[in-house]
C-alpha cells in the first residue's frame, strides 16, 4: 500500500459521521424553526384540535419551567402560582376591567413576573429541598388568597366571563371560536416565546445559569452574583409561564381556582421530566405525551392517573433523560 492509497481508503470511513455532525448542527442552529414546523401540523395529526391547543399551552408552560429547572438547576414546586397568575391577570383585565385582549395578555404576563419576583426573592437564598418547599408554601399562600378574594377572582367558582372570541389584527379578523384559527393564533405567541427562549439560552446569561446548574462554587468564584442570576431566571421563567396562563384563560373562557393548586405544579414537573429536562424541545414532547395519555386513558377508566403514574415510572426507569432527551443522546452517539 502506497501513501497515495491512505487518503482514498480513509475518506469513506469519516465521511458519514461528518454528515451526521453537520445535520445535527443544522438542527441545533435552526431549532426554533424545526419545532415550529412540527407544531404547525399538530392540529392535523391529532384526533381533534382542542388537544393540540392544550399541548401548545402546556408545552409553553413546561418550557418556562424548564428554564428554571433544566437550565438553572432549581426545582420549584410552586410554578402553579406563575401559571395561575398569568391566567388570573389576563382574566381580570378582560372580564372585570374590560381591557382589550392584547392588554389582558400583557397584564397576565406582568402579574406572573411580579409573583415570580416575590416568590423567587424569598426562595433563592435556600437550597435543595428547602427551595422546593419554600416555593410550594408560597404558591399555596397565593392559592388561598385568590380562593378567599371572591369579589375579584370568583373564589371556588373561578373567574368567569373571559370573552375573547374575536381578535382584530390589522385588516384581519380571527375567530377564536374556530379551534383551528385559535390554534394558529396561539402559535404566533408560542413562536415568539420559543425564539426568546432560544436567544436566552444562547446568550451570556444562559451560559451563566447553566454554569450555576453544573457547579455553583465555580460560578461564584468567577465573580457572578448567584442570587441575582437565580432571581432573574425565576422572573424570566415567570414571564413564559404567565403567557401560557394568559392563553389558557382565553382558551377556556374561565379561570379555575385549581389552576393555582399544587397539582398543577406537579403536572408541569412530570411533563418536563417525561420529555427531557434541559432540552429545548423536551418539555413540549413531555406535554404532548402526558396530555395524549390522559386523553386516551380517561376514556377507558376514571382512574387514569394510576395508568399515567405507572407509565411515568417506566419512562423514568428506562429513559432517565426523558423520552426526547434519550432520543437525542442516541442520535448524538
């Protein structure tokens, strides 16, 4: 074998991995467009569009939670407060104050950020399970405040009368009673949120919070204020969760007090773990799997939570990185 033969024989050996690497880099670079392309066909792929709308809303909710949980490494059990604050903020602005729909959505986001600033400011000085317990306790405090504030929130009966049925966007009119028009209207907000989420992860701030997740001591030694970074991460997470809550209020036309209950926090934790914490698309995959599982099993039995719990345990056992996270690991290997 001559020296001229070596490049000829070696080239095919390394060509295929190089193409896979380039393909993976392309997906990573255009991940927002890839996710939106998949979400754009969701109403057609699923049995009915209402399920697709729920996946869109709760996928955004789980994405916001993933910013704190997957990227920063903080396990909050009080994110129902942020989701519910967004829903109530939007609902009160529309049903009680009679403000336009876009102001109502902005009010929901603003209230969620405000609640996140309070809960985050009180919780970030604790660590581990204490952080989780503090967020859970503060979220339950908010639940009881809204439960007793019947003159504004409706109390146990929930806030009714959220009537955003038609939306005018320039010369266009969108009928939100049509589930397909509603889905793609919501998809615009989700697209903007995902683009912002991707930009946050790619920014220096995103690198710092991931450094906090991996090694707090090293991040502190690098000169960063960990409390400030965690607080900012909590509030940014609140903005995404608040938007999801506002869209949910418009979707249902009512804000249930159960939106603020701790079971909502548990649901978003399950969705994120099921799809894959720390991944970009994982929370949406987890929301799709969880809600689809709920929809299918609830038609068979009223004890669908038992079946969902068993499947969740199996997924954690055999897919420790989540369904999407495990798929990514296999693809990269």
